[in-house]
C-alpha cells in the first residue's frame, strides 16, 4: 500500500510553510479592498477551497432566492462558537454576488441552484460594514469625502456620492437616518446585500460621557434596527450579520451589553446557521490544505485495510470502528485519520480560545508541513503521527493548555531527551516503529484537554 504522501499532495502554501494565521483568518475588508491573498480574494479560487456545508448551502440558497425576488429571509443572523466559520460564510456570500467570473465556475454553486430550482443569482451591489476596520471616532476616507457613521459608509458603498447624499445630514450629526430613508436607499440600489461583521467590536467602543463622530451607542442600535426593518420591505435586499455566541467572546462588560442589545434587535430573525458536522469538518480541512486526490483507488485500498483490521480486533477497540460506515468516514477524512478530527473537534474545541475551524486548520497545516519535510511514510496521518518533537506544531497545542507543559513534553512524550525515545533506543523492537512515542502522542491528544478548565 502507498503512504499518504504518494496519494495526495498538500497545497503549495502548506508545502512551503508560508501559511500564516492571517491567511486562515478570513477578512471581509481585506477582500473588499483587494488586499487579501488569492485564496480569499478571488471568487473562483475561494470556492475551489471551500466546502459548502449544509448550513452554508441553506444560507446561500436563501440569499439567491431573496435576490431573485422569490422569497428568502430578508435578515439572516449567524451566531456560532468562536472560530465557527461565520466570516468565511459571509465571504461565500460576498463572492457569490460580486463575482467577476461565470456562475458555473464557482465550485458547488450550480448544484446548489439546481436543488433550489433557480437559474441564476443576480450580481448585486454589496456593502461590507466591518466592526474591526474602523473605530467610532475614526472617519472613513473616500477621496475628499469623510464619512463618519455606519450608515454613511453603507450609503457610500451602495451608491457612492449619490447614495451618500441620501444620508448626508444624518451622517454629519450622528443620528440614525430612520427606516423610510433606508428603504429608499436599499430599493434604489437593489438587488443589494449588506454584510455586517464584528458589530459588537464596533458598538462596544461607544462610551456614555464622550461624543464620537460615529454617533452614539443608541443611535447605532437604532440604525441596526431600522436597517433590519427596511430590508423586510425591499423584496430583493438582504442583510447578513455575525454575532459571537457567548458573553466571553464579546469582550468585557460593554461588549456583553452591546451583544445583548444586538441580540434583542435580531431576536425576531430566524438564524439559519447550523454547526459544522464532523463529516463536514473533514472535507473543510481537506479542501483547504490538500490538492485533489491523485489516486482514489490507492486511497480506498488503505482505508479498507484499516477497516478490516478494526473488524478483526472486534471488542478490543471502540464500537464505531466496527460499523460499515467507519470505512466511509476514513475515505472522507483521508489522509487524516477520523480519530484525529474526533479528538480535536470533541475535546480540544472545549478549551477556551481554541477555534473550531481556524484552530484545527492552523494546527494541521503545521503538522502536515513537518511530516512532509520529514518524509513521513505513514499510510494515514494518525494521532501517533503528530510531530510533537517539532516546536511549531507542539506550541500550537500546548499554548491552549497553560504553563508547565513544555517540560512534560520534553521528558515524557516526544523529543530527543524524552523517556519514550530512551525506551525505543533500548528496545529496538519498539524503536523500529516508534511505538513508545506513538502511544504517548495518542494519549496526549486525547487526554490533555481534560487538564484545563473547559467551557461550560
């Protein structure tokens, strides 16, 4: 049987070790201003690496229906756990409606439209209001024009100077323009899409005692409420907003207050987001980190050999490995073994700060880079394959575990001075297959998260 490296090849940025966290962090403003990497900034390249999950598919269908004037939700709220893919989903909408290529070139979209009975998705005017891009007292600059508020920026992005003129006075004095003006604005530039990202970050910066050019805390909440009401009255306009799931992600007391207030505005809105299922997570990671598979027959042969070995072991190993569908899980997650995903998504994501999608991607990119460099010949990337001797991959994990883990790793788990390494030197039957280190890595991956305080 062939090792994984002869069956599937990582993307060039993974192979070269040039990936950075910023490349995994989807940034709407960077995409809109043309500063993002090709993987995020180009619609065709973005969809080639994007797996359309069930939740994302439902959302894109709703947007397509709305822009076609065939129903669809006018306001969609995305509220998931930290690192749950909210901004990535907003980017999928952005590229769908602002694409410069044929619709058929966006991987996965033609099939989605067929299921929904739609022929096309109109290209639409799009506005991106990113709460991390500007502070409330920091005007936007468009040539000679200074814009002070979210509603001023919304109007400018939709209609440039003509659109801005509709809210100019409200922008200057920091008061919300009201529903009637926003209905007129959205209607004039429809079909249109408004993407609201990191709203809590922006609104929590308003303080009671200080006047800011961006308006006030209350005027911004009034604007969001008016915008959601206006979108309902324009048949081919849609507003999408991302909110953090919990108070701990809101950023202090003012952030929690802003989150609660925004939730109250959106509480009449059906949230269409669905958490990524484990099988979907397999495909998300595979698409982002690996090229298309070169030899499907060789992959199936490896997965079948694992499945048969598990069946032969019977009751000695977990029950799910005895089921026929476990073979399908291995095929879906290949070249990464499903147990790696199971531990990362079920155990590690319970640790505060470990991001469901971005955290797993960032870790696995470093793991794959090191394994490729070290000419790893494993049939699949197993829990025991993790190169915990590599500082970069190791730090990506122990960062979330708190202090004190470095000496544990060096002494007990992996590395030149580890007890496992010493045992393998003494016992060549262990050393020939790195048995002690593989067992230690596997135990670490499954047990380390229980050593820290986890999320409720």
